């Protein structure tokens, strides 16, 4: 039975890690062991960051809607509850966009919510 040597596969693996580590400071971009640790950590942070981004954007939208609703004399929770009762199905992203870019139409929405 022939012995299997890993030369080509090992080189490919190392090359992939070193390519991902390009731009890191010091040993993290030069030495394989330091680079693997940093790349593994970076990929973990990137995965976590993709989940956190969604959370942070939703918080931002809610804050913007709340501020715009309060300018029109209504709190966020009562505004959202009134929209739900009126069967107005605009998501928070669109409502926040309306609040920032088209305050007049957002004010009309608040007026409809107040009448509900």
C-alpha cells in the first residue's frame, strides 16, 4: 500500500488561510499558526456580526418610528397597535423610511391611527 503524502493539499489549505489573513497586522499575516487563529476568530466574528446587524437595524427603525410618532403626539406602541387594527401592513423598515424621507405621508398615517 502506498503512503499518502499531504504536500499538495496541505499547501492549498495553508494558501487559503494566508489569503484570508492578508491585511492583518504583524505575525497574523505572515505566520501560519498565528494566521489560522486570527482567521478562525475573524470568521466567528463575521458570522455573529451578520446576525447582530439585523437586530441593530430593527432597533434603529423602531427608534426612528417612535421619534416621528411622538412628534405627531403618539407613542410607538399605540401607533403600531392602531396600524395593526387598521390592517395596515407596512413593515418597520418602510415606516422608518417614510418617517425620515416623507414626513407628510407619515403624518397622514398617524392621523389614521389616531382615528382608529
